[in-house]
């Protein structure tokens, strides 16, 4: 993250001379504030019809309305619960499958190619299929979110548990570890960095899949459903509020995932 | 394990599943709406291929991916290079960009439909945005992560900025740039399917949603297979290009990556 740059000397001279702590805040605010002013200018000059481009104040009002009088909490809660439940189910299965593939040559030979073939299909192609098998309601949504979280955990766990150093395997052999001891004392800790990467990716996938499931499947409380509602009723302010919340929640997820990763891997000295 | 033995093992489970599937539909264990016979899925593939529907729809889907990816990747290379090279620009652009990037690409579809209609423009824009994000992130990272030794070398040799960029920064960022392009292409592919499922009258995703509406699960399954095969081909093509372009890196590649 050093400041290596070609054009920076020039640009930095143009840029305000600020204290290092204030600098990123001020610079980071330029674009959002500029956009906001431009947006308000478009609205004030009536360059676009107000149903197409609501004013920033409208959006804030809508946010307030959803927050106090609307179904805001229910929507956020429903989306969150779908992400977390799907993530839990998908990654539990993914962990088991990934360890099996990584630790057993037979399982790898039998199921590895099949899994790789499954991976080639785009995620959303499964939505119609799952909705026919599990319905478009909660079960179908959950099935899709779980499936989305499954694959990245499998891939990373598989790769990581396969790559456990020969030395550690020999050590386990010398100490005559049983299967379970090997799994618990060698394989899991050894593969943990890879597993954690897989879990982090799975959380992002689960998040994408939740929004997808809410957009594609039956209408139910949730932020994706509100997006659809905004489109059907032509309420752009509602859509912008939903998108803002999606971005905010996404931020929270990636922060939480990064924190969980460093906490889980805190014992590593490197 | 011998090569032939390996192939036999890897085919064992798929073949077993296929047999189980055939038996299940022959015996009527599951209703046809839930699981059509493999022969029906095959029939759908053959019919769609014979009528030409398969090819036209595949081409349309590929065209959308191609256009969206090209736009997103080119814009991503430019923006990524700018914020990778200039700290000021990075500090200006990154917060807003990272915030917007948190919304799953398909979350933009409903808004894009209102703003752009349901035509190609909407699909291509959403696909372009989906591929833009990882390209920007990886290109910027790659250009920031130029090894200090190389940078100092450039300084010692008093390279001018352009020379420094083309001879040192760009080559050392290439692996990461390709990571971004690969992720961008994968995102473009995923988003294409999502956009076609959501609002479309042509393309592979459309055929899938048509199959769902008509309760023709055989059509759905056939198109899932097609999506898998085409996806594999697209990924394979990308990997091939990457290998050719990175050939010069040879053994130092692992180090750089």
C-alpha cells in the first residue's frame, strides 16, 4: 500500500495539503458530494421527470419512512436470515465434502470430476430447477442460497486439505494417529487458511444468491423483493433505498468476514 | 492409478447416477414434472440443435457476454490503472467504488430496467458493470504491488515514467491483471444468465425460464447442460490466452503471483 506512483507527484501537488489522517476522508468525500450536488442540480433544473429521478431529500424521507413506519426491519431481517441460514447449511455440507475430496483419494477420484462439471454451470441456471423442486417460497430460496455457498467451500477445503505438507503426514504416521486424530489435529488446522478463504467467498456468494433468490422467486419480505416492488410500482426512491441498504449490508459482511478471518487465523505467526 | 483407471473411476459415479436416473423415470419413482427421463433431456438437446434454436440462442448469449465484458474490461483496465498508479486518485475514487461494488451486480437489474428498458442496453450495461468491478480491483492491486527492487531499479536507471510503466509496472502486474480479467469474465457469464432469466426473449437464460414457465423440466435441464459446456469452453479459451501471454514469465510466475 505504499504510494508508488507515476503521476502522483503532479497530482499530489494539485491535491490539498492535508494532514495524513484527514486526507483520505476529504479526498474520499469529493466524488460522493459532487454526485449529490449534480443529482440535486438535475432535480432542481427539472432536467428529468421526478418519477424517474427523485430528489436526494425524497430518498432520505423514504428511508425514514421505511425505518419508522415501514417494513424496513422485517426486510433486512429476512434477507439477513436467508444469507446466514443458507451460508450455514451450504458451508457445513461444503466442509464435509471438501475434506472428503481432499483427504481420500478414492472420494476424489469418484466425485472430483463430477463436482468440477457441476461447477461449470452458471449459478443462476439452478434457480428455475430448484424452484421447481423446492417451490418458489422459503425452501426454494434457502436451497439456492445453500447451493451457492456450497461450491466455494468445497473447492477451497479440497485444495487446502490436499496440500497438507508431507512432513506433517509422516509425523502423523510416526505418532500412529487414528483417522479422527489426523483430521482434528493435522488436517483441519493445516487446511484452515484455505477453509477460511472458502468460507469468506461462500458468504459473498450467499449474499449474491439471496438477492437473486429474492428477485427471481416468489415475493416475500426481503430487500430483493423491495427492489422488485419498486420496479413494479415505478418507485425509484424505494429502489434507491433498497440499493443503499444492500451496499451497506454488503460492507458489514465483508468487514465481518475479514475480522472473522484474522481472528480464526490469529495463531499463525506468519 | 493408471490413466485409464483414473478415467474409469471418474466416470463411475456419473454413469451410476445416469443409470439410477433412467431406472427412476422408467419405474416412475418421481413424477415427470420433477425429473424427466434422461432420454427426454437428450431429445430436447437434439431438437433444439436441429431447429437451430440452440445455436442462435447460444450466440446471442455469447454476444451479450462478449460486449459487456469488453466494455467492462476496457473501462476497468483504464480506471484500475489510474487508481493503481496515483494515490490521490485512489483515495478519491476507492471509497465510493467499494461502496457501490458491495451491491450484487444483479441487484442493479431492476433499476437498470427502469432507466434503460429491457433491451440489450440494459443487459450489456449490467454485465459490463459486473466485469468492471474485479478488473478495477485487481489491476489497481497489481500495479501497486510492484516489487520494491524493481521500482528502485527503474529509479537507478532513471527511466522516464512511460518507460517505467511499460517496462516494469505493466509486466509485473500482468498476472494480477489476468486474475481480474478471469474473474471479470466469470462475473459477466453469471450476470448474463441472471439478466436473461430476469428479462429477456432470447438467449440461453431465456430458454431456461421458458422451460420453467411451460413446466418443461427437460428443456431446463438440457439448457443447464449447454450452459455448463459453453461455460467450460469460455473458461478454457481464457486460460489458453492467459498461458500464451504469460509464457515469457516461465518459472518466475509462481513468485510473482
